[in-house]
């Protein structure tokens, strides 16, 4: 009998169709009908596993899923602050996450922010939007990154990507 994976963040049929080719045999993919509490609880009751991105998974939702054999909640991302891990532990429901999945994007954003700060890009852009050329006022606080040392505190998934 196939196991059901339900994505709690409502998806279009086209979005589900893009994911289905990546699934192993023996799994069925569905989505919650809406973000309403009733539809979320219904989704939990239909699922062997749920995937959440932004939708909170509350104690009540965990208990509804546990009634019908929910085995796991997966966070589509890295944090799990929107998942009631206390209820999951109590009910024996495994909580999983996609560790490191956004590390490259966050690292690239960190490098972009370093460059933006060093080059006064935001101030210059805001001036241009007002029709001002701020070379005189931004120049003294604009620096080259060349020759500078960037310090990284920690070499987890993000830190390693910044270093790379």
C-alpha cells in the first residue's frame, strides 16, 4: 500500500506534477487544500509524512496526525521553529530538516552584502533614485574589497560556502 506525503503549504497541480517524477515508487504526493486550520488538520490525518515550508505544525496538528499513523514531519528548509518538536517527541513522530539546503544562497547573499557595504551601493542607489550623484558623500566611506581580510566565525554549511 503506498504511503502518502502531504505538502502542507498549498501547491498548484502543476507544482505537484513537477515534483512527482522525483519520487520513489510506493509514495503518493498530495497537498493541503488551503492554509486554514481545518484543512491543515485534514492534511495531517491523510499523511504518513508531511512536508512544511512556512506552515506551522502545532500540537493539535501533531495529535491529529498521530491518530492516523503520521510517521514524520519534514521541514522544507533548515529551521524547525515552526514545528512543535515537544509534541512530536511525545508522540514518536520524527522531525527532519533539509540541513544545508540554503547554504549556497545565504553565502552568496553574505558576499553580496559585504560588497554592498564596502562599495556604498545602497546609499548610491538611493541617491540615484532621487536624481542625486553622491560620489562626494559616499566616496570617503567607499572601500575596495581587494586587499582586505574577511573573517569568518564558524565553518558550517554557510561559512564553508562563503570561504569557497
